[in-house]
C-alpha cells in the first residue's frame, strides 16, 4: 500500500490517546511537543504521564474508552495492550471520519507514523509503509550520526534571514539566489563549530554589512 506523506499542524487540535503505558507515553510526548490539546484515557498511567497531567500539559480521563470519548476529536491514537479494544477504537473513529492510528496494527490505521529524527525545526521522517519499523529505526539511527544539532541552529538563522529579506521587499528571484548561496556556503559548518564570528562573517559577505547574528535575533536593521 502506498501512503501519502504529509506533515500535520496539530497546534490547538484535540488529540485523543487511549492507553497509559510506555508506548502511549511516547505518543503523548510527541503530540505535546507539537502543541496539540491532548486527552489521555486510561485507568493507570506512567509516572511521566502523571507529571504531564499535574503540570497541566494534558488532560487525563480515568477509565476506559467509549464511543463518546471521540466527541470533538481531530485524531486518535490507540495504544492499549488489548488488540480487540484497539480495533474497536479504529472502527468507531473510522465511522466518524476521524484520523486514527493503532499501534502495531497497521490494518486498523487510517495513517501510520514514521520513525522521526528532529533537529530543531528540521524533521526527517522514515517510513517503510508499515512493512519493517525496525528498518525505519535503523535508518533513522544512521541519520542521527550524519545530521547533528547544528542543523537546528542553521535553520534558526535561515528563518531569521528569510523574515528580514521578505521585509525588505527584494525581488523573489534575488531572494532565491541569496537563500541558495547561504545553503551552499560553509554557514552550516560555522554553526557546527559554534563560531559566532564565522557566522557573522559569512552572513555579511553574502547579505551585506547590516546582517549579523545579533541584529537578526534582536530584529534590528
């Protein structure tokens, strides 16, 4: 089966997670990091999930799943240790047109989750269409050795540069050349080395004397 790859904006959207174990904990953590409104249904939960609840980051409904649990839900993840219950969650969600992912039961999913490598705003997703999650994890681990934290730092700078250039109303063709020049330069290496002066030097060479990291971060021209 061929899946359509996409990235969802979950900020403020209600996402339901059924289950309170380690698997549910991983799913909840990712959803919280993406700004979702997370509702957790489970009789018992892990200590980490308890901390999320006491910290006001998620809502815990003690008990078991019922069809009414899906009211006003954008997406649901079934992560219980009961395959029959998980299949029921999928059936009820499908009947309501709600996106649903059932852990380790791809045949019950309307979408599957990839193995993810995150470096700041850079997200790399590896999927095997559910055929071998182990292979997806292996590839992700290989990428971890190649894609370091400097990529997140680099993207922060590129985002600041993009905002500033768009404010200057330069021709889009000129901006395109500047963006590509920055990407092809050694700016990434300067980020890897934490070389503040090197970053400033490269920004100024490519964009002009008014472009420094401090000015970009402070919104100065």
